[in-house]
């Protein structure tokens, strides 16, 4: 299983998408051609799932939660293009700082050897917007990491909006905001300690 996702029939998006990434897996994934096989997840009831028509001419990207570049074989990568792994993502965010965060996480996996990674949306405020009255647009995005060797955890937090700003916070803070126990097996001590996360550099900065 390449990744696991918890899907909501109300938002018609994942609430979280989880991966166990290893150095060997990411090395094997290099050079795999991107499939771009975006499609509805027909395992879900029609009235609970997103359709390609929801995103058409919406101005939003179909934004991966578990990114396709993480997967080492065509079948796994293809599965990442299911809309059950997608959120409506602001294009500048998706192609800019969010992509840089994904790249920073892959670098950290290669450095450490393995990480558990959970990515998901945040829906905050009382006036949420949606695509065609069906797919709710997240206000924020989190990516949480856990190192099982060093017993360390931490998260990136970004707004689903233009710009290059992001923050790093604890797993405990994201769980509070999302209302989800992302890592049930972790102690509160690990969840409340912030690991040092690599800098996600926007395009054009030295070091990319």
C-alpha cells in the first residue's frame, strides 16, 4: 500500500493522507514519468466524491496530498492521482511553496533514512467556500513528520493562498486545529516537541 487516506463525504476531499517514506523508495522513484491520470475515485459513492467536472474552470489546482513524486512504481503513482487524494489548491501555493515543502521533506527522508508523513487540509472559519457547492476549499494545509528512529515529530503549516509564507509547529498543535488524532501511537511528549525541519526555499533562492 503506497499511501492511506481518510476521506470525507462532506468536504469531498481527504482529511489526511499518510505515507511511510524511505530513502530507497525515493531513490527508486527518480526518473519515473508522471502519469497525470486525474480521475474520480469510483470506490466512493457518487454523492460523496469529487468529480473532474467540479474542478473544471474553477481556478483551483487539483492538489495532491500524498505527492506523485514520492512513489517508486507506476501503479502507486497512478493511484495518487485519484481525486480522493486531492484538495482544491490555490495554484501559486501548489506550484510554489507547497512544492518546496514537498521537496524539503524528500531531502529529509534521504538524510534520515525514513519518515512517516501525514498531509492534509484545514477548514477554518464559518464561511468556507466550495467548488460548485460540492468540494469544500481548505483554508490551510499541514504536513506532519515523524522520525521513528529519533522519536521526533514536527509539522509544516501553510495557508491555501498565494505567497511563500509558512510556519513550523508541533503535531499537537495541528491535531488541535484539525480535530484529528494523526499519530495515535505517539506520546504527548513527542507530539509537543518540535523537531528541526529543513527550510523550504521558494524558487529562485540560493540553494535550490
